[in-house]
C-alpha cells in the first residue's frame, strides 16, 4: 500500500512537472497568430494583448515594459508578459512661419525672412511673429506639436529640424511647391517607443 501510494505521488508530480510553464510557452510564441492561439487555448489564465507607448503610458509596469526589447519575456508576481513587437522612432517639435511663394516674389520672401529673424533675435516672441506673418492660417501660433514621418510635415522640413539644435532658427524651402518656412527648433528630439504585449496570469 505504501509503495503504491508513493508510486501514485511520483506519477502525479511527474505529470505536473511535465506541463509547460507560462514562461516556457511564451518563449515559443513569435507571431501574433501564435499569441492569438495561446489566448484561445488558455481562457482561465485571462490572457490579453495590449499596447503601451512612451509619453502616453506612465504606470510602473508600463515603464518597465518600455525598457524591454522585442521577444523579451518576464514575470511580475503571478503575471507573465511577452513583448510581441516594439518600434522606436524619433519625434521632433518646432515652431514655424509659412510664406507662400505663389503669392509673394522671391525678393519679398527674402526681405520677410530677414525681418522676421531680426525681430526674433531682438526678443519678439515667436508665437506673436507667427500670428502676424504666417500665411497658412494655422491656429497653433506655428507650433508643430510632436511629429515624425513625412505624412505629417514635408521631408525638407523634417530633415531641417532633425539637423539643427534646439533654439536654432533656420530656413526650409520646398521649391517645387513654392513653400518657404522660417523655423525655430523648440525641443530636443524625443525617442518614441511603442510596444505590443501579450499578458497572462501564471508564471
């Protein structure tokens, strides 16, 4: 009887140890489809896929997740996380004054550029200059907000901001469109990180 009980306990413990941990299962997941299959197969562990982004999510766990890399698996308490995807981009911010070359001559544009830079250098606030001179009707006093990618600003504009230091005032011309910008870089470049995470109860 004693031997059969010991054998039964050994058999039970062997089957428990044979089961993969959540961490081991997560190590094998490399695609979104595999993550979805895990979610469908393990409803009792309440698995979910969610996103975090720097500058947007500021919880303690979000900050820890944002320090990880794609493919990383780690546990906090009785919860396990896997970074399914991670992207990093640089975001830029500047203020500008737009001059329309289709309504002004090159001489007028050059004169305005010199005048505006002179006023900015002598202490006139940029938002005041933008409200006075910009020709695109923006309502942000020329502030671009954080931007990245050419879908938000012309490539020439983005390259100009990228290649200057915070506080620099410079010119950007988009010749084929007759667009002319006087630009002030207002912030240091910001590293923007976004992640897709698989989370599940269990370790």
